[in-house]
């Protein structure tokens, strides 16, 4: 397995980094909800612009995340392509009008409504991308569990998340070791074999991986039990910080965007903004 | 909610890490957002071994981490992943794989996983996609069908083999014999 490009915490001095994890988590959740509900082009463009500004402030550079952006672009392109392939007239249905720009072939024509629908669905995804990436790139993983606990998630679940973050590199290393050892013994996963053989071969890697993981679970849970994990209703966090003025401002801002965004979206009685109907 | 035991907390953490790592080495399939992915086999095995709550959280945390480190979370599919863990975990609660495994238990496991995947990718994911992203139904069901078939095959083949392998390593009750 080649080294996978995974987005990581990137430590830089910036106002976004200084915010507590809790503020960033609330911001991210509010942003996700807003982008999920609304289909209003104006709201989505505003969110995208605000996201871009925050990205600028955060000192994270485009090249830090270029791989991730590439993946997102491929995903979006494919998604749009398949929507068009299956339902070239979907925009017409949604916006209840039909302006043909030019025909391609058979039932595939390009309509203004379809293009507008594609624009909206694309905006919906990309207006969350900067915020999601910043959330990962600017939040110290050690602080994450305490942030979850702060917004009311049970600390056991929060601790599970931080264990996951802690053990991803270990599991990855182990996967690589096992897979190389098995390849040295002649097990091929490269795609030259048939699918079924490939699946069977993958068991040769997965079984040792799962066995060692179950072992690890035993060791770690014994260690935690010995230290009295889960005895009390609450726990304290080494990395927890008090919310400062800026944190409250960020939380307030995110909630304001959420409320105003939804207000504007539903002001015309539906989640779609329909320029075609207003023109009539 | 019932309190999670220490062991389940750790199983969720490490299970989610496994889910994440395997999700990143997925073999892409021709329909977007779907992969021939091994992580569901592991999720199914962990849900069988550690129960439904572990299943839900492994799917939810693992899938959220995968999405958040690639292109923002796609919540409908994240919830479907969690749902798979829930159904398999619930359906296999009384299976007790630790006491050894036979063909009846394997059939039980496979029926559970087929139901879980059909419901998750055929119903939960497309319905949420319609609610959240208002995508066209035809495309969603093609995607859902593709994902369900791919995941049923991987979980069926890989998951079954993993359970068999696991059961072989567990020392069974009464396996010691008195020497003459």
C-alpha cells in the first residue's frame, strides 16, 4: 500500500487555531446543518465566501490540502456526471420550468434548469469543504474528546473517538507490515487477480490485523480499567480550555448564519431558490 | 443509554480506527461515492463480537473520519454505515461466537448482514439523500443497489472467513482432555 494522503492537524499560529475545540465543533456542526437544509443559491454563495475568508485567516495554505481538494473535485465531477446520466431533466422537475439551451443527443438536452440544479448541488458540497478541512487541520486531536464532552456527548463516546484518532497511525502501520509480509509470501492484491480471489487474499491480511487489534483492545481496556476509567459520572480533561470571548463570538456567528440562512431559504415557502419562476 | 463498558469503549475506538484505515485502501467501483470496501466486513465482525452499540459507533465514527479527511462529511451515508452496525449487532446478539462456530451460526450472520445492507443502502441512505440533498431518485437507487451488492459480497465472503478464523483461535470450553 502506498502511503495514503490523510489530512492532519497542521499547527500554525492563527486566530482559528486559538479557538477552543468546542467552538470549532459547534461552528462545523451549524455549518453542516445549514448547508444540508438549504438549496438557496444566495445563501450557499454567502456561506462559501465566508468559508473562503475564514480559510484565509487560518494560515492554512492551499498546497497543504491540495490532495484532499483533488479528491473532492473528482467526487463532485463523478457525482454530477451520474446525476445527469440518470436524470437529465431533473432540474426541470425541481424548478417547474424548461428553457432549453442546446440538445446533445436523444433525451439528453442541456436546460438552464438542469445546469442551475447542478450548480446548487455542487455549491452545497463545496461550501462545507473549507470549514470541514479547517476543522480537521486546526483542531488538536487531543482536545477533540473534551470538546465532544462539552457539547453533551457522553465522555465514554468522546473517549472512543480519541482512541480512534490515537490508534489510526498504529493500525495503518500494522496494516502495511502485514500486507508486505503477505506479499512477500506471494499474496497479490494489486488487482491482477479476479475479484473473488482478491477478496479471499484480503483475508490473509485482515485476519492477523483483527487478531492483533483484539489483543490490543484487551491490553488497552485492562490498562484503563486499572486506572479506574468509567467509575465516575464525569471526568476532567487535560486539554480542556475555558471558552473565551472569541469562542462565544464564533459560536454566535455560526448560529446566526444558520438561523439567517434558513430564514432566507424558507422565506419563499420552499428550500429552493427559483429564479426561473420569479422571471415569469 | 446503558453505560458502555470499558472494553466496548476501547473496541469502538480501535474498531473505528480499523474502519478508517480499511476505508482508505478501498477498491473503487464505477458508481461515485461507492467502493468495494473491506471496512464493512470488519464492522460486521466487531458488531457481532461487541454488540449493537459498538456497531453503531464504529460505523459512525469511522465513516465520519473518512469523510471529514477527504471531502466534508456526507451525513446520509455516515448514518447508513452506523445503521449497518446497529442491525448486525442486534441480530447477532445471541450468537456467542466465542463458544465456537458452526454452519448454522454462519448462515445466521449472513442473513443478518444481507438484511442490514439492503435496509441501509436500499432504504436509509437514499431516503436521507432525498431529504438532505434532493438528488434524483433514479441515481440514488442505482448507487444504493451497487453499494448494497458490493457490501453484501465483501461482508459475506470476508466477514464469514474472518469469523471462522477468529473462532478457531478461541479456546473452547471443555477442550482440555484428561491424559490417561
